[in-house]
């Protein structure tokens, strides 16, 4: 299968036979495919953990990958390559300055989008593509979208499944464990 890392590996061994514009289009194609599959992965996880109420392509600033309009939570999944993940990003050998500038611009824009959304009262969560499967990812989303989770894994009735504007929510450790293992 042709994937991002395959493409990079290919670049390493051979001189880039495509010009800048063509390479850029190819990498953009890789990005959109990668994004779709990572979003599908997260959607599956949300269903598995019975987290509902989310929308895709919800028309707010920055168009988050997942959005909970009711509890005003916006989730972005950042591609490791495109946002310069410190864990797994490998810089391409060719056009290095070009890609570095692109990653810097993505980071800058992500910050700006976050700032604007928070000002509008949204809780903004960013997740690295490589961290989607981590229990802490689902816990962060659950904490923000359904508020306190009781030890038995049920939702806190006081907030009626929403956040009631409470920004500093907390899931006790046992509840997080219940959420992880009983659902
Ligand atoms: Zn990563």
C-alpha cells in the first residue's frame, strides 16, 4: 500500500523525480487519505465507548474533525507529519525548508484556531494521530463531553450529560478505569 512513510522511504533512496508543485500535490493527496482513515479510527473508538452526540464538518471556525455542539467541545486530530509530532515525525530529505515552513504554518494556525474557539466558549482538544488508541485520549474526550463519570461508568445526572458550562471537570481515577474497562 502506498502510504506516507512509503513515500518518504522512496524519497530517501532516490532523487526526487517530481518537481516541487507535483510533489506538493502528491503529499496533499497522502494527507487527505491519511486524515480520513485516522478520523474513521477515532469514530470507531467513540462508538465503542458509547460516546455520542458528535458531528463531523460542523460549521465553526477551523472545522474540527469532531464536534459536540451541545457540550461545546471541539476535537482536532493532528496528523503527525503535518503538525510535526515530536514522537514520530521524520523530516523529508528533499525540500526540507519547504516542509519545515509548512509544519510551522500548520502549528501557528492550530494555535490561532484554538484561541478563537476558546474565546467563543468551546473546549478545544487536540489529539496526535499516533495517540488515538491511548486510553487517555478517550478519557480526555469523555471528561470534556459528558462531564464527571461515576464509578459505575454512568453519567453524572446533575449535568444531564452536558457540561453546564463547567470548564474544570474531573474524572476520578476509578471512574476513568470503569470507563475504560466496563464499556
Ligand atoms: Zn506521532
